[in-house]
């Protein structure tokens, strides 16, 4: 299994995130969401909208169950960084 930070494709090259995820999936590459998160924070992106973009793109490409797992794991990662309000709930 290969990991790749999709940030460069999405932010730098302007590929839509869902298309980027589809391309990675076709090549057997798993997105590195913690790396994406870290880079987006470094670039001063809004944390709430970044989180929503990630979850929405995952839902569109991989389905609701996969998106829920990404959402859960990313929340844990962000909470451990101290950057997430545990009372926030971005899910539907």
C-alpha cells in the first residue's frame, strides 16, 4: 500500500479533490489525510472548511461508510494535535 499526500494535486495543481481521489484509487494509492491536514494548516486554510472538503470528497468517491471512518480517524488526529473542538460535529 502506498500513501500520498493529495494536497499538491488539489491545492497546487488545481485538480478537484474528488478527481484526485479517484486517480489515486485507480493507482492503488491511499490518501495521507494527516499530511493533507498538516499542509492545509501550514497554508492557513480554514480548518472547518478543510475538514468538510475532505469528508465530502471521501463520501463522493468512496461512499458513506468509508467517509465516516476517515472523519473519525481525522478527528482523532486533530484532537491529538489540540486543533479540534470535541464538541464540533461536521457529520450529517
